[in-house]
C-alpha cells in the first residue's frame, strides 16, 4: 500500500469510527484488505489514532474555517477527510500541498461534486492559519 491508499483507508476507518464502528482487525483484513505490517500500515494507523485522540481539538480548528457552516452540517465522509488532513497538517511532517491535494482527490472520489472545492478551501485556510500561528 502506498501513502495515497493509506490515506484513503484511514478515511474509511475514521468514517467507520464516526458512525460508531470500532475498525478492528476484521475491518482491516475483510473490508480494507490491509494487513498489519504491510507497507504504510503504521502511517495509516497513526492517522486514525491521531484523529481519534485529537478529534475535539481538530474539530475546533476546523470550525474556524468552515465558513457559513457548522461541522454538524458537514457530511460524515467530508468530516472524515477533513479530520485526517487536518491532523496530518498539524503534524507538519508532510508538505501541505500534498496533504490538501490528496484530501481533495478523496473528496472527488468519495463525496459530492462540490466537496473537493469545499475541502480545498477549508484546508487551504487551515494551512495558512497554521503558517501564521493562528490555527
């Protein structure tokens, strides 16, 4: 699995968690066809665990940039994508353009026609805020 796939699988696991699922080993192997120890498994798992542990702080940050909306109105798929990308942006280990681009690609693949532009705007604003020390 590559990083792009790891992000997509992490988004699915965060979505499942948001919907009340546990994302256990059966989910990894049966639904996602991912096995522990696989290349980028630790990266994927780190994103998921980071989102779970920091969901409230991530949501607070995202709320500042979801102009005219509340996070409750954002679809669960879009919220999962936003949380994964926001967590990765706050870690500062990956170029922000890569993180945002891959989040937009996930939105284009898994969400509505307008989701990509929405996610691009929110994450672009968040990245600028992080760069300015405001986020």
